[in-house]
């Protein structure tokens, strides 16, 4: 570990804190309807789509809109990928995407996961990248934000279960929040060397006389929404490790900032929406503590390096000129600190883009991304999804605290009773059930074991990582696993759908239930949700729910591998 | 209830597809091509005859002893920009430890006089993209003697050239110090004579 490495991590933290409030205020204005500079475009969209923007939807109707929109856009993308060879903007003459991968890709992008079993540079046409994948990047992000804002309305209002209008939230999020920020970010990226063109691939003659084909494409526009929408699907196979997708340390900094900026701002906005700004900051603090613990652990593990490789002769001690540590699967321009930081952030949020290969991390370095996802993507989390996931944890915390003192639990003046807790528990249980059951089945089936790139406990980690990533809608991978088979395309595609919709619907139900309840005045017995005690309890609940559920599986993967690495055992 | 949402869902899909998948990338492309055409088109390096030598951002394979070598690469057969990838080998992988890393160390020891235990970590490991254009300053320093010897140049003059091509942390703070191998090797060719063919084929 180096002083500069720590300074970069601390600097990032300081900037994140500084931008939280301004971005949060912007988010507030987008969703309370007071921002209006694109009102004419909005009106046209509502008229064309037959949407009544003044309709206040009951939670069941709001959830129905979410589901139908997702189903329709998933199907459209499935067919567009299958027909890619006859659609325009295909200079490299890419064939149709195979059925299994078209299903998985459509599901994965619809759910904000962006798990990719294909290589962008050899599978997707520019048309598919731009009109299908980037379109889902926008709408899955705006859809997640809409769901989170709906929850905030449920908590703050008394409105007979009404949560706002999904179509309006979707449109406003896309128009006011994502597109303007993306245009600015994309241009900052291009200035640093990211490409943005529609040229066919270029054949270069290298200095030593060999041929090198340089992949081209509209990369920057897709990169911007990839990070701001916490989508993570790369234009190229190597994702943000590819120099055209992340050319310099400065673009790297912008990318990790872009991943957290909206989820962090949304937490502040949530505090204001429920008229308790300090509650927002308390949640922010819990998220920050978990984030910082993760990055410190990952940085320590990666800087320490691999003792087996050190024994072969690698100098793992960092100096002014030698990066040291574990540089397998990492780029020189980012080094150890920025790779550990990126890996932590991309898995805290449900982004899933990578600037280094997590599969080649040391066992503890790879454990951090895995645990981040298994905690439910609530550490800032995916845009929208992170906040509503966290509020589920808050509801559980309030419930447990209420049981401890023997009072009816209440959250911001709303009583939490059995049907609310039932929804929160459903949300909490669906998640590990999907990850652990799919992983267990995959370990037992020959089809599941066929795709492994590593033997021993690391092979198990690859499987566990894949289902954690897809269920958590993250999309990053221990990329050695060959996900391109009927078995994995189908199961991983299903895991993304379960992880999104089987969790979003109970969450919207809970929001609806809360909206039906009247606001009770705060009493001396109300558990305060703004204090350090609350922050500690919240972190405790998150860790206990996550750690107890996944510890046995983690023990079989990264934990035992760490011990074996110390003993010099190879597979 | 689901049926009532069907038309808005279909219409919204296509309207937002046009906006986010057509208009938005269109705006970005036009602005990028007007403001930063060199970068937007790949930061290409061309010879005086207009032939493309490569991109300043994408690493190339260098095997000849008169050039600085890039890192090991898992992209296709090495630095294949249509197959970007890392090895994705884990920390307890036998092939990684005893074939890939070990062979790279053996070759650094044999070719560049590296000392076991002191081999720069980026020199013997594959990058994440397989296209890493950079090497660390320690890695470059390790190769100076070989390049100087092959080209019949003084070690100091090569070292000075490496120094001029070493990029510090961006804005003095971000990232890590690095040396762009392609740009360094092009500068080598323009400042120092190349050895005779018999010599360079080794």
C-alpha cells in the first residue's frame, strides 16, 4: 500500500461527500415535477404514449406498469438481437445473436444487470449496442429510480396506497437526469481518448510488421450511461479495462464517481422527501462505513500480492517505480489502488463494470466484491435499487429494535406491522434463495461444471460469483466462467429476472401499504432513525442477514482458498 | 390491469428507444467529432505515407530485442484488439503460477538480467484487457540494458529517452507512473539506428 494510493481513495471519498447534496437537490427537482425546461418534449411523449401525467397510480397499477414495460422492452430487444444481421449499422456484418444469448442479454439488460456472456467486439452490431443495449441502460436505470421514488412517496404520504405515476417518473428520469449528465460525461471521456464513431474496424500494420485490427464504435455515449445508470455492460469484452473504454486515470476517476453520484445523491433526496434530512444522512453514513471497510480490505489484500507468485520471483513490494502487489489482471495506468477502489465501488453499486479482472484477484481481494453483492447491493447500490434495498433493511432494523424494547415498531411515523414485515422478509429471502439454490444445483450438474476456468475452491467461487452477480443485478463476473452455454444462459438469465422483479414487487407492495397508513406522532418510545446507534444497528442487521446466510458458501470458496494460498497449494 | 398498461408500454419503448438509442448517441457523436476528432477516431498513429501503425492507446506485441516489450497478453494470440481479455486465472491456479508467471520470470532473468525476487510485478503478469499500452518505469528500466546493447547505443542515452517518455501520475495525483511502449519504441526508431536484420532476428 502506498501513501498516494490511500490519498486517492480519501480524495474520492471527500468528493463523493461534496457532491451528494447538490446532486440530491437536482434529483428532488426532477421527481417532484418542479423542473420543467423540457416540458414541451414531455407533453409530446405523454400524448403519443397515451399517458395521463396527472394520474396518481395505486401501487398495484404502478407495479403493473413496471412489469408490462419491462416485458415489452425485453421482447423487443430479444427480437432485435435475433434480427441483427438484417438491421442497419452493422459494418462488421455480425450474425444474429444465438437464441440463448439473446434471451439472457435481453433479460440481463432489462434488469439493469448487464451480465454479458458475449464479447461486444465480436458479437454485437453498432445498432444493437446503441438502440438496444444503451436504451436498456437508460430505461432500467430510470425504472429503478422510479421505484425508489415511489417508495419514498409511500413512506411520506397518506394517499390510500397511491405512489405517483410510473410513466412520468420514467420519462422525467430519462430526460432530465440521465441524458444531460451523460452528454457532459461522454464528452469528458472523448477528450481523454475514448472513441465515438461509426467507422468499420481499422487494420493497422504494427511496428514489428504484424497486422492488428483496431475495434471502433460509438463507445463514449454508451460508457457514460453504463456508469451513471450503474449498468456496467461493456462495449468491449474487457469492459473498462480496455483502453478505448477507460483511457486514462482521469477517466477512471470520473467513472467511479459517476457510479456512486446518483445513488449517493438519491439518499440525500430521500431524506428530504420523507422530511427527515438527518435520516438520509444516517443512511449515507452506514453506506459509507461499509464502502470504506470494503475498499480498505481489498486494497490491503491486492497490495500484499500473491505469496505463491512472490516465491517464484515477483517483487510484490511497491516502490516509486514498481507497482508491486498482485498485478495479474490489472492495468499499469490504474495500478493496485485504483483497481481495488473500482472493484469495491462497482460491486457496492450494482454497476458491474470492471477495470481489472476480479477472477485474478487474491482470495480476500475477490471476497470483497462477492460480499458486497451478497449484502444485497445496498452500499449506495444501483440507481434506485440500492436505496429501496436499503430501506427494506431499515424496516427490518426498526422492527428488530421495536421487538427488543417491546413496542410496536414504527418507521417515520408509520406503524410497521405484520404485512409490512412479511413483504420485507419476502424481499430478504428471495435473494439468497436464488443465489444459493442455483449455485448448489450448478455444482451438482455436469453442465454447471463444464464452464469452469479454474479448479479447486476458485472454481466454486466462479459459480457462486456468477449467481450472486446476476441475482444482485450487478453483472460483473469472475470472468473465467464460460457463461455461453444453454445451461448458464438460461439459469443466469432467470436469476437476473428473479433478482429484479421478485424483489421489486414486494417492495412496491410495502410502499403501498405504508402509503395507506396514517402518520402517527412521534413519542418518547419511538426508535430514532437519525442517531449513531441507528447507524450501528443498521450495519449490524445488514451484516448479520448477509453474513449468516452466505458464510457457509463463502467458507467453501474464497475463505478456504485464502488458507490454501498461504500454504502454497495449486490446482 | 396489465392490459391497460400495454399500449403505453409499447409506445414508451419505441419513443425512448429513439431518444436514448438514436438522438442521444447522435448528439454525442457530432459533438465528439467536431470537438475532439483525433481522440474520437482512436488516437491513431500514421506513417508519413498515411499507413496506420496503431493507436497510441492500444498496446502491440514486441518480440524483437531492440524494442521495449509490452506485458504478457491474454488477448487472442497477444494484443488482439478484437479479443480483449485477461487470463482470468485465479491466485491458486497451477498454470498461472508455474507456466505463465514462471516462464515470464525465466525470460526476464535470461534476457534482461532480472534478479529473482526483484522482478517488477507488471513485467510477468498479464493485464486485464490484454491490450495494456503501458509498462511501469521499473519494468522499462529493467529492459534498458538489452535495448542499448542490441542497438549499439549507450545505456545512458536509452535511459534518458525512457525518462522523457515516462508519464507521471495524471495531474500529479491520479493513477500510477507509466511508460507508453509504442510511443517509446517509435521514438527509439527515430533517434537510434536499428540493428542489422541478421542481428534483430536473433
